[in-house]
C-alpha cells in the first residue's frame, strides 16, 4: 500500500471518520488528500499545503476538489512531516513515558 500511496497524485477521502487512519497513512507517504471537511481530518490536514477539502459529500464537490488539487503543487516531505507524530516508534515512546509518569505519581 505504501508504494501505491507514494505514487498517487492525491488520495480521495470522502467519508467522515473519528480518526481516518487510511488518510493518515496516505499522508505519511507524502500523498496529498482530497478530503471531506469532517471528522478528525481537519485537525491533521492543511488546506492548500497537504491537500484540498470539500464541504459537501456530493460528486460535484468532490470533482471540484480534484480539479483544485490537480493545479496545486504539494510538497510530499512537508505532508509527511505533519503526521510523523503518529509514527509507531514515537507512539511507543509516548505510551512508555505516560505509563512511567503514571507509576511515579502513585
């Protein structure tokens, strides 16, 4: 999947989800998003820098966003940097620190 993501011009994420792991995976590969402005994705994606949002889940809005992304110039390294906080090793480190701090405070 990572190879597909890295070769995509954009990843279309038309649904609303609490987290949106698939969209985060695409961004981790440097792939910009065409995403519905709902759920958790607006917290992780920057309009014009890591993708393009659409506000209504209609074919017309999705197609308009696709047209916008085709004329954009997106930096894959920048997109990737915005979601590195979800990297497995960083996650493990944060969980370990949390548990150690919880034990110390008892």
